[in-house]
């Protein structure tokens, strides 16, 4: 089985995006947002079948762990009420996709992390979504959209949310949204910087001593971390922390959203197989064809297929690790006899 741990609903029904624009305009005008539109199952099918579902089938995967479009989560837009309503609408769409294609998609929710507020609304939304069958969440370490004013992930500000994650037995992908900082290109600068910063924040703290069962996926191959693995091992030593293998790597995982073979080769050379989950983020940040190979940059399955590793390790990357990190998914698959 091949499970893609990193999928977003990136091509959506036009009415959904139009309502978001109207919601923002209403907030800025100080008027109520219009009612959310009726979106038919056929409209959802049209967007999914022409995009993610088609590519899943063409590229040989079986299932995608699916969440709202990351660049549009944007909790910094509007206020807490705007963020809460937007998260609800986006997550409800994911639930509908999963309901239409339960064999192919598993839901992961976004959170209404409005800057300057506590995590109460996010906890409530996580609980609601897990109640609908979702298996995890996207946790934004920088709800301010590119200014990094939030406390580090090891700060006690986040602890009530971590307690909910542990209670519900769900992991989080640490994923920022769009950048409102003109110095940070969203997918090429901000995403990779945030991934790298998140790892360093975890290294500096002792979060997993307090939450030994907490699980995080750092996407986009872990940002710059695998490339600078010696730096982080050295920093752990300088900061009098345990070795990374015991300090972080029972709880932190990286995906394969690295869009060339040498990058995935390096990831697999540096990071233990048990910490790597197959992911593509297809129809996402990088959608074009690599002129040096003739294949789509985000067709990451072929990079994993080409790794010089034992088949048992490949099977772990493709599915086994995802089932271990997302136990609710594993339980569902077992119920289906898979």
C-alpha cells in the first residue's frame, strides 16, 4: 500500500473561494459575511477527479492524507471569528471529500489559530473534526503569516493543544500558511524557513519529556535540517541536549516533498527510514515538469522507487510509517482488512 501523507485540497469549487473573498470584504467593511453557498457533490467530484484523484491513480498511490489548502489557511486574516468560520468551512469540505471517496482520502484539519488568541478554538475544532473521522491536524507555528511573533513550539502556550492531541491520539503536521511578509516568498522561502525553525525550537527545548507520545511531521523534507544534520547534532551537543536520536527522533518525522532525486537520496542517507513518510503535496507548491527528467517535480513516488534501500525500508516509507504515526488511520485500515 502507498499512502501519501501530505495532500491539500488546492483546486476547489469556485463558490468556496468566492465566499472567502466575500467574507474578507465583509470583515473589512464591518458587515456580516454572506451565507455560505450550497456546493453540490458533483462540484466537489469535478475538482477532485480532475486533479488529486486522477494523479493518485496515474502515479500509483492508494491513499492521500488530505487537508485544506495550506496557503489559504491564513489565520492572520480577519479576527478570531473570521478564522473560526473559515476553518469550519474548509474542514467541512474535506469531510465531504472523504465521504465521497473514503477508500482514497483521509481527513486532516486546519485550525483557527487567530494571532493573539489562545488555543481554545483550535482545540474545539480538532475535537469536532476527530469526531467526523479526521486523523490529524495541521499546526501552524507562525499564525501571524511570516512575522514569527508566536511563542516557540516548546512554550507552555501550546500545552493545552498538545494535551488534546495526546488525548485524541492524533499527530500534527507543522505547516505554515501564506506569507504576508514581502521578504518571504511563501513556498520557496517561508515554508522551508518555518520547517527549519520548528526543528530548532524542538531541539532547544525538552517538549517530549512532557509529551512522550506527541508526534509531529515536519514537511518539505524537514526544510534545511537533513542537509545540515551535522550542524544540528553539534548544536544538541553544545546545548547539553541528548543525542538527536533520543531527544527528538522518536517523535519527529519528515516527508518526501523534496522535488528531485538527489534531495530524496540525501534525505534517505541522513535520516533513518523510520522517520520518513512518503508525501508529494501534489497540485501544490511546485506543479511543473522538470525539464531534466520530463516528469513532474511533485511526482515523488518515482524518487522513493529509485532509492537504493531494502524493500522493507521502502514499504515503511510508503505506508508503514504513516500507519504508525497516524494510529486512527491504521485502525480504520485494519477494520477494512488492510
